[in-house]
C-alpha cells in the first residue's frame, strides 16, 4: 500500500534554478540583464566549454558543455564571463535554507537543483501546491532569481514537470495526467535513457514512450537487464525511489566483480582508479565531501576484507581517494591471493559548501577543472575523459552502492 500511495499523492517537488550561473551574473551586474550571457571557458583556456548560457543566449543555439569557440561563432556579440563558483555556492546555500524551512527531506541533486518530499508537512504549511508557490516566491524574494518548480506524485514526474515550462515554470502533474504527458514523448526524455540506450531503442523502432509501453516487461529485461525494469516503470510514470535526504546518504561506493580472478596488481589498481573516479563524481554531484575512505577485497573463496582510514580533512578528489585506497590495500597485504572483487567508497559525508569558504581560494582552478570534467562526463558518458592508466580497463561487472 505504501508504494501505491506514493503514486497517488502529490508530495514530491523538484526545484531547479533557471540558467543558474548566468542568472547570478545578470543579478550582480544589471548592465548585462536581458542580454546573451555565457558563463565558462576561461579556466580551461581555448578549449573551455560553456557552463551555462542565459535564455537570451540559448536562442542562438548556445548550451552547456558546448566548446566556447563554437559558442562564439553562434553568438559573437554574447557576453562571455568566467565562473564565480564561490558566489554561486553562496546563493545555493540560501536557496537550500529555504527548502529546509519546509522539510528535512531535501535531496540535493546539484548546486541549483533539489527534490523535496513534503509528506507530513501539510498541517503546518498547507498542500504541496501552496508550498511550491511559497518556495518559488521566497527564492525570488531572497535571491532575486527565478526557480522552476515541478510537483508530481514521484521524483521522475516532478523532474519532468519542473522542466516543462522553464524558465520561471510552475507545473503540477497529477496521477491522471501522467499518461497524456508521457505517451507522446521521445524515449530519450526518460530519466536514465542515455544516447546508447536511445539508439538501441530507436533501432528497434521504439521512438516514443507510447511505443515503449507496448514492449513486454520480460523483453525489456532481456534487452537491458536491470535498466529494462526501470524503463518499463518509467514509461508508465512509476518511480518508487525515495528522496535521499542529506542525512540519509551515509556512504557512496562502487565495486567491481571480475569475470575471472585477477592477480595482476597493476590491473587491479587500474580498476580501483576507475572506481575512485566514479565515487568522486557522485560525491561531487551531491556537493559532498567524505572523511573516511574504505576499501573491500574479496577472494575466490569469498573471504572478504574491509579496511578504512579516516582523513584529517574531508576529501572529494580522485587522487586522495585513490591513493588512500591503494595504500590501504598495500599496507594490509591484501594481494596475497587472486582478487575476485574490489570496491572503494567514502563515508562520514559532509556538505561541501560548509567548508567552501576556506577551501576555495587554494583550489579554485582545480575545482573548476574537476567540475567541468564531471559535467562533460555527464553529457558524454564516463568514458569520454580518461586517464592514461585506465587503458588497462578489464571487463567486469559493476555494482553501485549508496546506503
Ligand atoms: P542546470 O540546472 O542543468 O542548468 P541551468 O540552471 O544553467 O539552466 P536550466 O534553466 O536549464 O536549469 O545546471 C545548473 C548549473 O550547473 C548551471 O547554471 C551551470 C552548471 N553546469 C555546468 O557548469 N556545466 C554543465 O554542463 C551543466 C549542465 C551545468
Ligand atoms: Mg538549473
């Protein structure tokens, strides 16, 4: 009954700021309001990419992750500014403070985006729609910026809703409206359908969500494994994932199981590096840092070792996570037998922005570089940027974990 309820009630809200970095620039410099503003690029020199573009610039086809050079061709008279992440983080904090005034169940998706679960808040603050309007107004009053708000019975539909009337949108999707919205949509609009999955579906002639609905669940599972079930559900607007509020995420880890046990330590390290990159990418997305690095090694006989080390300062960079993981393995002499499974993760997580003031000045460019790399990977997939060492990459199964 619990799961069913989630799809009937209108308790989930998705809030996403409009053209966030560019809007902040326009807020702080009235002379560029109403003009095409493009943020990004300079930290990486000529090969920089667009972080974001104001809606005025989007009319020229400029969008996030586009090379600045291309943006300048499309929009030569645009105003190009470097990012000021410190300022964006400050405003982000103010926005999240507003959310927390209504509910502790806030899931931070990125610097400008969150899910809120408003179950149980109604006696105090009214129904979800009135809370949504209040939040939108408060964000505007307190920061001078506009947010787009989506309200729906679950996360997937709420995210769709916030995107539907951007910028300055406010869209409510009730259970009985889900079908009419989803059926005509291209399959690529479903959450988690990347370029690769979309291509496979299109090759099979499945272009819209309506067409996807006609495929039996077992066929989808055969085609896509676990993702198949997710596709089956999303096509029907079913999404039973809970809001993972900050306090409910205890750790972030990734592990890999090898098809045959590995003895080659260099190859194990190559996988460890890849896993560390994934952990850090998820951590950064959630704007978190972690104080404890833990590793896991399993042998053929299922004997398993876990080891951990707590750092002096919380970390969110690949080098620290990988180096600590590697030394935990070395120091504990864990390569005495062929390795079946290797895993790495971070726990004791904290909100990154709480420390940003002191950390930012020293690691500004590193920070921007990492954020840009993360964003490119979001757009083009994990394999788009790799370190040389990753060329050792082995075929293995992966498991994502988040407690
Ligand atoms: P988004 O919410 O994806 O984009 P946006 O807020 O600029 O525009 P929209 O109105 O469509 O929501 O991302 C939030 C911020 O994150 C964005 O302002 C800049 C940064 N960002 C990047 O730096 N690179 C990227 O590729 C993306 C997508 C975002
Ligand atoms: Mg946004």
